[in-house]
């Protein structure tokens, strides 16, 4: 019978060996610590060359490897692998990337290559997949975009200022940029962006740039039904859900076959932590990110409590990332 201590030993030994045997001492990223935490998460620390991103891959058998995360090169890189509780043995390897502009973020394997995702701020996120850059609700609050790629696709969930900012949309746009938005947003779009926009009503779907977008109703007492969309993004055989601002709705609870979800929780505008836990445990995404968790009074929702209450019994990986 394997124990947590034995699993920790295997993970540490292989991770150090993989880092040491593949690259030179000067250039190779090297794990300084691989530690299984009490909740089963795995804390990874490594050193890598400054200025060159580092990719960490994972495997359960040393034969089949998938991307875990691409991080900025640093003398002290830290990452938390929250999928650790679901594996008896977890192997890690690290590789320094040559291209300093490699896109940073968490990886999700698809049939058309990895989708790489990262938070920007509050409700704003960005992902790259199949050579395309996709933004959700980009706003000025997410920071300067000069270091990020231009948008191939922008999804807008609704018209509130923390989700919809015309100046940012104009900044990110380029020839060929496509926008998907609910009807309530279209009148506020600059004239130059309206021809680029596909309007989706609740329950509608569209095919764009090789992926299919489904509009999920997003509503509660603060957001009238029909004014906003959540989205299910179908790409490379995977289904990603972005909630936008929603309450505890039957449409969210009825979601099926979601590989990865971004779920809102803040008060008094969207879900409580308790509601979010109940919803996630019902529709059971494989991975969930709590996001949009700054409350009206400036405090943050307790995402650690959310993670504890979701638990590990249903196999749902909760990823806590820095949104603020």
C-alpha cells in the first residue's frame, strides 16, 4: 500500500532527476523542493534562468507527459499543483523555453494542442489555443495590454463596467478580431466594432475561428435575465465554462461535461461561497477556478473555504490563482 510519505519520495526523486539529466547545470531549471501538502496538493519550487519562460510537465507513468504550466523564468519559481490528490504517483519535469515571449499560464490538453490560460484581474482572463488569442471581459482594470497579444476573439458577458470597457476592446482589436456579446451590449459598442460582433441571446450558439460558443443564461436579482451570458467554449474536444455574473440558476446547475469552469462568487452581486460549492458539486467540472470574488465592500470571498468545501471526493480540481 502506498502512503503519502512514499508518494512524496517518488515525486521528489523523479522530479530532481528529470531536471538534472536533461540540460546543463547553467541553463537547466532545477527543482529545489517538491512537497506534498496535508491536503494532497503538491508544492513545486524550482530555479530557472531569468528572462526565459519555463514549462513544467506532468506524468503518471513517465511515458505520457502533458503540460501543467508555463511560468516566467526566475531564480525562485513557485507553483501549486492542485491535481495532486488524484494521483498515487505524480512525476514532474521542467524545460527552459527558448522563446522569451512564450505565453504564460496553466495548460489544458486538447486534441488540437494545449489551451494555455491565465487570469488578468477580477472578471478578465486570456487564453491561447491553436494559434489564437481569446479574451473574456477585458477591461482597463486588468492592467496594460501592451505586453499581451492582440485579440483574435473577445467574449463579453454583459454591460457592467467591470466586464465591458470599449477603450480596452479598441486597444486589443486587430484586423480579423471577432467579438461575441449579448444584445444588451451591442448599442454601447463603438461603430467600428459593431460589424465585428456576433450577438448571442441566451441559449444561442455560434461557430467562430474553429470553435463553438454556447450562450448560457447568466442572471440574478442584480442582473435581469436575458441581459447577460455565461459561455461554454468548445475547443479541441474540451468544454470550458465562463460564468459571467450569475446567481444560483437551474441553467448553471444543468451544465454537463464541463472540463474547466470559471465561477463567480462575490456579495451582494453574484454567488455566495456556499451556493458556489453546491453548484460545482452538482455539475461537476473536472477543474474549477473561483474568480470574480471581490465583494462590494472590498473584501475577498473565502476561496480557501470554497476549495475545502468542494472537497476531493468527486474528483474536482480547484485551482486558486491570483486575480487581485
